[in-house]
C-alpha cells in the first residue's frame, strides 16, 4: 500500500479528521501567542501553566467531574494572571515564580491522583495527561466544536488587538506613559494564554506544550526581521509542523505530541541554518 | 498657567524615601535638565512624572491643556528591545497607539504622522530596516520619532546619549535642541553636566541638596558649584 492510499484509508475515520482539525487550530493559536511570550521573556509560562492545568485536571478526575474543563480553565486563567502580573515588581521574580508554581502543581496533581484515584491504570492516565499521547485521537465531536470556537475567538482577539499587543510587548513603560492601558492588555494576554494552553493539553500533553508555544516563534525569528513577518511566518511554520507531525504519527504509529515537537525542533534547526546563511550574505 | 507644576514631591520605593521636597514649574518652551548623582532618584522622578509610579507625597499638576497622554517619552533601552524583531516603521507607528484608544487599527492620519516624524528625524530611508540591526544613534532617533508621534508638547528624555560616541552624541543634542526651538518643552535626565549647562534653560538638581532654577542661577548656587567641582574632579581623576 502506498503512502497516499494509506493516508486516504486513515482519513476515512472521523477521529483522524478531528485530530487534524484540532491539531492545526491549536498550533495556530499557540504560535500567535508564542511570539509575544518569547519576546516578553515568558517562554516558560506555557510549561508552568500546563502543569497547573495538570494539577487541576487530576483534582477534577478525583471529583469524578464529567466535564473537567469547568475546573481546569478557571484555575489556569487565574494562575496565568498571577504569573504574568508578578513579572514586574513581585518579591519572587517571574522565572522563579513560574518554576515554583509549576512544580508544586505537578507534585500535588500526581499526589492527589495517587491517593484518591480509583482508576485501574494510574500510570497510563498520568502518562497520557503528561504526553497527550492518546487523547488527541479520542476527541469527540463536542471537543472539536469547543476547540474550533475557542480558536476563532483567539484569532479574532489577536487581530483586533495586534497593534496594542505589539506596543505593550515592545515597550510597556512607553505604552503606559502615553495612555495605553497596558495592564488591561497584559491581562488579556494572560487569559488568552491560559485558554490556549488548556486547549493544547489535548494535543501534546502538559510536558511538551512549551515547544508548541516557543519553537515556531523562535524559528520565525531566525528568518524574519519585522514583527508582522515573524508573527505570520510563525503561524505558517506551526501549522505546517503540526499537520505533518500528525500525519507522520498516524502513518508510523508514533505518539502524536512528541512527533509534532520533533518536527518543530527539526524545522527550528533548518531555520537557524538558513538564518545563518542569510545573515552571512548580508554582512 | 505653567505647563507642569510639581509641588513638594517625595519619591521612593515602598517605605523607603529616595528624595523629597522636589518643587518646580515648567512653562511651554522650556528645556529642563535633571542632574544629580547616581541613585539620587532622577529616573524615579521621570517615571513619577509619567504616572508610571505613584508619588510618596506631593502633587503633579498639568496646565495649558496638557493631557496625560500628550507626553512623549524616550526611555532607556531595555534588554527586551535589544533583540526585538521589529521594523523601524512598526516601532515609530506604535507611538500613535495612545491616541487610538479602543480603535484596533491605525488610521491614515496616524500613518501620515509616522511618516512625517521619520522624515523629521532623518530615518525615512531606514523605515523597513530591522531595529536591532541599527546603530545606537539610529536606534535613539527611532525612539525619538516614536515619542514625537505621541506628543507635540512635552518630551521626557531619560539619558538620551548614554552609550553613544561623541560625534553621535553631539548630533543627538543638536536634534533635541532643534525640537526645543520648534516649541516642544523638553525634560532631560543627563549625566553630562557640561551639555546640560550648554543647552538647558533650567536645571533641577536632586540629591542631598535640591535645587531648581535657571541655568545661570544654578552656576552661581552652592549646590551647582559643589556638583560642578565634583564632576570636574571626576573627569580629571
């Protein structure tokens, strides 16, 4: 069977199509935010927040909630706001705060699951939450609809506030001094980040989310030199990587999350090399 | 009425006061230099004037119809900006953000203002270049053009020449002087006391002694003579 026959065979199944739709949309949203987060020196916030989401998820699992997003989403949003706000003048500095909250949430999440879970396959549950290995292929139509709606909202917010996000990212003090409500937009960035992280947990799991957020932005920054070009190309890179990552994992039977991240990493290396030669020619 | 009136201002962090009893008035067209030793609170004063930080005491009044968001600001460079991928035009245009309010995109008037100010600063040719690839002097011109997009009245400059070589420093001072002659009121923090005395109309000295007055008054004052002697000693050493 050729690769194409194999693909069209798999694409007959709705769960494969769902995975592709959700995967591409999540990749799109996370890369939009990635540029801002990387430039604001918050690369690790994705990691931290996803661990918080993991903690919240395990509590939801223990409480036997059918729809755990009701707990996970608010908890993650609140943590995001606290973390991004603490960046400026907190007693504990941004990176330390992120590290602290993320390991605490991870530890408590696993502890709670161990103590109270009545699942037969505990390590399997934990593993799939951490690496998202199975869940993307078990999405229901409701999950996909939620994902589509939230992605559209994120994209619209990003387009409407694009210029403001640029100002606040480039120079927060200047923006504030000249009358932009920088705090409000930071809050917005934090909230959207949390939403995107909770969404992406399904795709790559909580350990690998940072990759989805930072790799496309970093790759784009090797190649382009204006904010708009970096943003657009990071979206393109992210979508292409996610799409091909999911296809490869379906064809080869590799875990979805790690395959996408591996593709992202390879693209980053290629972009770095290309950027090096482009810079070399210019000089 | 004065453009800016500061009465008995006290500055500090949390419960620790750095400087207090700062009072001065500034009229349209003035050129004020803020001098003082490192750590005397110059930058904090500027941030307080910009409402980025709450004063510990005292008050800041604006007059002549100067609105809060009509202040242009040239900050010291941050680490974030050193490797920020952004074109010159994108950065200058972001100076118009304050007047956008909730409007999501820049309109034609904003874009025209951006082009005018790039022309004024002589950076039109650099419009599509990447900010991080420019020289220090060019970067300062970009940030100055951005500040001019935000204001036509009052410009606050935080050490605009730090890290620039002497030739570029002089160009920068001349540029600021020409803006002042065009009618902009300028407040500048400076380490360079000789330049301050050459260009400024007024001097505010903060530190162990607080002094505010015209350039001539400063040269004759006790605070001024002490500081000048110190600076001179520092240069010779």
